[in-house]
């Protein structure tokens, strides 16, 4: 349910951004110049996209890890926690380079 909400809100933000760009161009705005509102909207869109990619990558790690990942972490499996933490950092770096 949360993923559907995230996808829907990302889609709504994207459509709002496209509408703002079209209206700015119709009013004779300078191409390439964006207002603060447009920059915030673009940042929120990319944040939503990065969040969705991160969730998908985490699910892949969860599926490929033997056993129940949440249960193992709750039991205090330190080795698994370090492994998952390093994967989370690696995924975040990759997403940052892809979207940056």
C-alpha cells in the first residue's frame, strides 16, 4: 500500500512539473531558467524516484539473502547487520550517481 501511494504521489508531482514547464514556455519564459518552486518540485520527484529504486533494491537483497532478514536483524545477528548496512550504503551511492 505504501509503494502504491509513493508511485501515485511521484506521478502527480511529475505531472505538476510538466504542467509548470509547459506554462512557463507558453508565457515566453527563458528556456533553462527555473523558479525555486520548480527546483523544489524536481527535487521531490527525484527523491521519490530514488526512494522507489532503493525499496526495490532492498527487496532484492531480502529475497537473495537466505532466511528472514527482519527476523535475523531483530535477533541481533551482527554479521548480517553489517552486511545489510554495507549493501544499503552501496545502493545509496549507486542511486546517487545514477540520478546525479
